[in-house]
């Protein structure tokens, strides 16, 4: 089922330019389902992330932030690190209170997620600082 959702493009539609804030707010569980089932692709995550960079409607941005909060709860360490990397590209002018709360959340979640995996699988930090 997760593969069908992924292939359908529903997430891209839900956060796309024709979407509505209420639709985004109510559909976070579809994306979380993909996260839990390890079917969230980089392309889907980019589609969800893009409104944080491009959209000027704060209601859309806040809906996407809520969706991403739910994703983080179910993501593994590397997924949260990817979000931290993406946060670097968010325009400074977009940093309002919800955005600051979200970025603070992913930064504070990263060490906890690391501790979850480090006990069973050592994690190398070299990928964070490419040469």
C-alpha cells in the first residue's frame, strides 16, 4: 500500500501549488505512513520541503511544518539529519516563530535519534562535513 501511495503522487499533490492549508493539515498521516514504512523518497521529501522555501502563504507553510513535525516523530536519525541540512536553505526572511520552533525541534531531536541508532549501529559523522 505504501508503494501505491508513493507512486500515486498524492503527497506531491497535497503540498503542491493548488493545495489548501486545511488539506495539508489533515493529510499529514499519509506522509507519516510513508515514513514509518521507509517509503519516503528524496523526491517526495523535496516536494514537501519546497513550500518552506517558495510559498509566501503562512497558512501553507504552517501546514507543511505540522506535517514535517509528524514526519520527524517517525524518522530515523539519517532522515532528521537530512532535514537539518535542508534547513540551511530556508531563506532567512522565512524564519517566523513556527519556523524557528520547527528548526529548533529538528536540531534538538537529532542527538536523541543518534542515541537510538548508535547503540546498535555506530554512525559516522563524516557525511555531515563533506570535503
